[in-house]
C-alpha cells in the first residue's frame, strides 16, 4: 500500500511483483483514523488487495482491522508487535494504530489472538473483557515478571521466546485451522529495524524462524507486514538508509515466499 511519499526502492519492489494500491488521497491519517474514513476505503481493500499485504509505515497498522474483516472463516490472529494493540482509542469514533486489536476481537470470525514479543507495559490499562481471547507470549523472563506485576488482560503463555523450544510451544497455542499473521517490525531490536516507535527485543533471525514455523505447520490465509523504514524522499540518497530499507524488503520477500507457499500447499492437500 502506498500511504505517503516516503522514499522506497522502487526497483526492489518491482522485483517482488507487487501490486501497488495508492491510498494517498483517501484521507487516512497517521496513528488515528475516524471509522467513517476507514470504512470508506474498506471496499477498495477488500476488492483489490492480495491476502498478503505490505502496509509500510506502522502508523497505519490499524488497516489490519479491515484486512482481517475479509476472512470469512474462523481464524486465529498471530500478532508480532512491541505493543499489545489493545489500548482503548481516545474516542468511540476513532481507531488507532494501538487500539485496532481491541476492536478486532469483536469480529465473529476471530477466534483468538496470540500477541508475541510485546513489551509488558503495553498491556497496562487494557480492558479485561476485550482481552479474554488473548494469549501473551513475552520475549523474555524480565517482561514476564513485569506483566505479572501489572496485568493487563488475556492470559500469559507458560513460556517466553527465550525458551529453547519456543517455536514448538508457540505452535501449541495456535489451534489447527486458518491463521492470519500480522508483523509490526517494532517487535525487533533497533539494530534490525527502523521504526518511529519504541522497539522490542527480538532478533531478525529469531522472528523469521517463528514465522517459518507458523507457515510450515499452519494454514496461513493472510498476512501483513508494517514497520518498514520510512525515509523522506531526500534521505534515499544515503547509502546506509538504502541498505536498511533493502534489508527490510529482503525480509519481507522471504516471509511472503513462506506464507504464499503455505497457502498454496494447504489448498491442494
Ligand atoms: Mn503495531
């Protein structure tokens, strides 16, 4: 999706055979959006968009809500994010990049959400009722203890991502059936991603292994990625920034390859 005029590597994107959806004139604002605006683009997002979407900037992560609405069968959401995305929006008429999951939990097809790698603080102030269907997998023991002292909502997984069997244990939380994966790269440490938000504790390879396990053992019906670097057009001349963007796109390419293969394989089997 094209949501703003950030610099991007067009030659790399064209190699990925992506179809661009230009939403710049739709009046979607960063961080926060009125429901009426979001619903106005819903038809375009449902009609023109592949099940696998690069959102770009994570300020627009609330678009995942609309992408989830497309799924017509019961499914589990697996969210990799440094934030729970369960914070209440400042007003009933708004959805934000930090509140969309709270709203998505009310979708009749969403059976449950597994929030992976988020900071424990991001669960503070979360309404317990909206979090009944949520399992939280902390990145490490430190976050687990913090979560215990400041419980927000949902339940705590009986392991952290630093467990040697984390991949298998993560799978055990996800029932067989349709899975949607949403990745916000702010779940990664700063050396592995450039986002406008506080970042988490995962290494890029660790995230990739978890994603590969999900794609290998579950039927992935859709996925999105946000939190790719967003540089102003003039910043694109800096080799270091080009490198960061290229690395980020390479990750997306590998990930999409996995989930597309997962979707295709499950269709024939
Ligand atoms: Mn997010």
